């Protein structure tokens, strides 16, 4: 029965976009980070990212990227991926799934189109760098 299913609430786990210098491109680029600001070990973490929206009135959708992490230590940060400049005009979605003590947690974090921009940065906890954080 649906009423018997307990869906645990995700707490103190965030996704952030942080702009950093990239030696390959010789400019600042945006990176997505998974932030575990909890006292729990995240096991079997999976992050699935994609972007969608419209560009010049035409619907666009990127392919899905999948990232797996065996463990993410308590009070730590894990770099997920580079966020390509061309997808900043789209909604960028990060679906995060992980286990804590054999209980499955799941949450989707969405950066709205144009929200990943230098004008909206604040200090990201644990990284102590300027970025945009989704809770």
C-alpha cells in the first residue's frame, strides 16, 4: 500500500555550481559539486545529470550523464562534472541517489536556466569558494 511506503527526507546534501580556472580551456569554467554536509557516510551514490529547455524558440535536450561514487565521506565534497557553457541557458538537473544505513535517499536538484551566473554567487559551505548552491 502507498501509505505504508516511507520516503526519507534528504537533509544536508546539496549540489553546487562553482566557477574555477580550467587549464585545458585557459578560462574559468563551471563545475558541479555534490556536498555532503551531514554526519553520515553516503554509500553507493549515483548522480544523473541532464539539461533541457529552449534555445532560439527551439526545444533542446542534452544526453544524460551518469556518475557513480562508492562512498562520500561525512562533511566532504565530491566534484561531479564540468558544466559546459552552452547549457547554462537551459535548466540543468541533477538527480542524486544514495544509501545511508541501507535506506535509499533520492532528490532532484535543478538549476533554472540562466541561474548559473557570476551575479548570483554566494559562499559554498565546505568548499569556501563562491558558487551557486541548490538545497
